[in-house]
């Protein structure tokens, strides 16, 4: 079975220009928990956010990402999504990759709910025909009724979340990338959202999920990657990796 995701010794560095002072470098290192380096002939400081990542994912794999804040989980998700490219090593991606890293991305305050369904759908890689075939189901799921004919600037936060979540979870991905989207929205919507979220995961061939909820990781994933300072600390069986991680943070 071919791999949909394949990383070999991947690293990601970000340049920070005109950062000459030692105090500034220390602040950057503390904030990112990354490794900083600089060249004598240049004022450029680089922050290494990911380093030495090697793993592959095939159909059926569900990978959980764990680690402290600043460990590199969000950077890795953006790398897998193609938002970032590696500065060292190689990455191969296959299939339709859908990142749900910011479910409200691409929504326009002055456009109606229906118009935003189309905008967000296009941003997620759906065709106009796909959007049209799903728009009625999406509208029904939101339970927003006539509000869908109004500009979303009049929506409450909860209404915006309902709309964004409904569109974002209507896609059919090969690779699904998730960053802590479970639990968003008001309480009355949560159970309905969890069921839809589960159906989305079942449609995807590969899932990569970052979460601070160990129960979600254990229930969802068949392998876990523990990141520390941008480097892979451990990858393997979810229960084994989570136990080692929890022992380290006690």
C-alpha cells in the first residue's frame, strides 16, 4: 500500500532579520522553544522549528501529535498542508489534503451565510458543482434558517462557528489535518458536531490530529508522535507514547 505522506529527515527553519542582540535571540528561543543559529557575516537569525522528522502514513493511519506548547505541532500540520515547505530533508504528499486548522478562514463579514458557504467551500478545494450538491445539507446542519440570507457580521460567535464548522466538515479528504477543533461552539451544538466530526474522520484515508485531550488521541489514533523542541521524541503505540509523555511532565 502506497504512502500518502512520507517525510525523510525533514527540518523547517524560519529567518528573523536584523536580530543582532543576544537578548533578542534569547527571547526568540524561549518563545519558540526552538534552536537558534546565526551567521557571522549576516544579521539573520534562524529559528529551527522542526528538525529530523522521518515518518510515513498510509491509508488507515490516524496519527496523534502531542507535546508542550511550542513543540512544533502546529508547524508540522502546516508543513503537511503545504503551507510551509521543508528547509531540509524531503516530503511527499499524495491525494486531496484538507487542513482544518482555522475553520473560519476565508469567511467574509459582508457576505451572506449562503455566500460564505461557497467561499469557504472553494477555499477547501471543492468545485462549484460539489458545493451546489451539498449546500442544502450544509444549511440544514447549521440550523441558522433565514439568517443564512443575512451578512455574517450580524451573527453571534456561536452562529459563525456553526456555519464554519458545517462547511469545513462537508469535504471528502484523502488526508485530513486537524488542530483542536473539537469542542468549539455552544453546548447544544456540541453533540451534533462530534457526530459529524466522527463521520468526517471515517471518510478520510489518513488523519493527523493535534490535541491536548489524551482521551481523544487514544480513541482516534493508531499511532502517536511526541514532539519536543521541534524534534521527534517518540513515535509508536498511542498508549505507550502517551504514558511516557505523561511521566515526563509530572
